[in-house]
């Protein structure tokens, strides 16, 4: 054993002598060129190519580095074994990322790629005009040389797109409103914003499930339809009209749409807009992936009492508050050239009286989908009972006779989801009492309608509500301009 250690020490001494001799014979510049030459020879015969993406490009932050980090976090949380956790500013979500000097494989277009998160400690720097981080961070992408011209650019574009989507989903959504009198905020913007925290979703929305699925499918097709809209030459926007009695959930529907698509909301108050030019400026300051809402369009400004042919362009009297927005200006806002200054935007109008709106505002291309928000039906009632009390029709907590009686009575009364929700909220501590009081309120309403002799008329009017839209579209109003 002693001879073994003696031989090992001699060998190390010879290696140290050879290293010292090489440093004396070959200068550092020659050694550097030799290593560089060997490195090129190695890559010449290697079937892989490597791409470095550093965190800081010179003195600026590399946007591609942040995009790769966000993109890898979308599946690292499932496949990774050692992860680092981060939480971005103005974000309520915690994201996962690769830990230092860890690797993960990805697949794109059938090609396997390898990512490595490289972290190197920096040497202390005494004289620097700008302090640098203690660590040098970056990602190294490895792929086969034959795949480089096929997928490199498309893969990086895909990463940028996915990272933007992840960043938008992680950030808190905002609710905007136009400043009073068109004044600008401290940043020179005409919109003021607050965090949007509305909890409404399509799961909690009291509406017939079939109708909800239709709306969700239409929203999904719109959000995924960029290539379709570009191919067909259409502006990437869509209009929705929500109409029906008050309390039927129109505002909750807008919140559910925003939460479903992860869009911001711009609540446009037309009474604070003085003219068409100001309306266009507001539209230009809206961002993509947003929902522009005009609630109670029939009450905001007077768009129904058109002037005669000697003054076609004015649709609101200056005496009505000094508002000079014209119907033509509003139509250009939703369907004209100025409406195409952004992309992926949804226009939502709400009204309690669709028959008061001008047919020019209701046609396809401006209001593409008309959604009738009706009184509470039995499927919607089941959703409310599940939301507030945790009751389901399949549960045995409520007798079958109670469910049958609710199904029978709810179709005979005109109660909005808001009316029913108020009764359930008031008695949520006693679930059975809430159901009994709701049933009693419905029966009393039915009896009151029967005594007043108006039940038949109300049922008939309810059946004709969905026909009002068709009549409004087919019957031109007096004094209307058919060219609009």
C-alpha cells in the first residue's frame, strides 16, 4: 500500500512539472487559440448545435430569456424534480422554474430539444459604472443540426406567444372606466383602472347549460381565430348584445366572459363622452385582449329619436346634457375603420329594451351574437341552489316532491336570478328554511298573478320576448336612414 501511494505522488509531481513546462513554452494566447481550435473541431463532428440565451444582453434585459423562463414554467411544475418558485409583480399566481444548472427536454413539431439553465458565479468587479448581479444566468438550447433551419425561428416565436399568454393569465385583470369629462390621468391616459376581482364564472352563472356552452364555444372560437380572421380579411373583433329584464345577470355574464378569456374590461360611460372625436380617442387607447362594455345603451344617450333629413347626422339634442355623439359615430366605433386599430377585442352592449335600439346597431358585424337574458328557469334555479346551498337534484337532502314543485312553480312566475339569490342569501344559514321561503314566495307570486288576472298576459309576453329582436330588425323605424 505504501508503494501505491508513493507511485501516485510521483505521478502527480510529473503532471505538475509538465503543466509548468507547458505554461513556460506555450504562452496564454497560444493555449487559448489551441482550445478554441479543438472546440471547433469537436462541434464540426458533433451532430448537435447549441444556442445561448443570456439574462442580460450587454446592459439591457434580454426579453427572450424571460419568455423562455415563463414558457418552461408551464410544464416544469409537472415534470421537474427540483424547482424554484417565483411570484411576479402585480400577479396573484406562483410560477415554477428550473433550478440552477438543471435540464429539461421539450418536444416541438416532433423534434426533441434540451434546455439547460446555466448559472455561473461572477468574479468580483471593483470598478463598474453599473453594478452587475452576482450570478450570470442564461439558458442553453441544444438541438440537432438538421433540425435547425426547420424549427428554430418557429419554435422561438411559439415560445414568445405562449409566454405572453402565461403572463396575461398570471397578472391580475383590470377594470377601466373613462375619466370624467375626458380628462387625462397622471400618465396621460383617458382611462382609469382598478383591479378586477369579480368572482363570476360560467360555472356559477344562472343560465341554461346548453346556452352557456354555446356562448363559451363562440368565445373560444373567437380567441383562437387569429388565422381565420386574417385569412378572411375581417377585423379580429366580435360584438355581443345582452338584452332582457333587469336582474337577469347581464353584468355577471360580462364578468364571466372576462374571467373565461382572461381579458381586461373597459366600461365605457357614454354620458362622459362629448363628441365622436373623443369617442375615437378612447377606442385608440384600449388594449388588445379586452372587452369594451357599453351598459344600458338605450339609456346612455338618445339614439332613437333621429332628426329629420335636414339634420341626419345628429342623434342627440344638445339640450339633453350637451352630448353630441351621433349614431354614425357609434357605428364607426364598433364597425368602422377606427374599430380595426387594435385586435382581439370584444364589444358588449346591454339593454333592457331591445325594441328601442336602432336596427342599424343590431345587424351582424356590429352585434354578432344576441343573447336573451331571461327570467329564472328550472335549470338556472338548480345552479343557484347548488351555488348558495349546496343542493343538487341527485342528492337526497331535498325530497323529490320538493324538486318537482319547484320545477312546476318556477316556470309560472317571473322571478329573476337576482330575486331568487336574495332569498337564498338571506337564509343561507338555514338551508331548508331558504328553500321553504323561496317556494312560498313563488306560490304567493303565482296567486297574486291569478287574482290580478294578468298571468296569462305575462306568460304570453314572456313567450314573445325573443320575437322582439326579430321585429326590431325587420321593421325600420320612422325616419330611419336605410343607408346606415
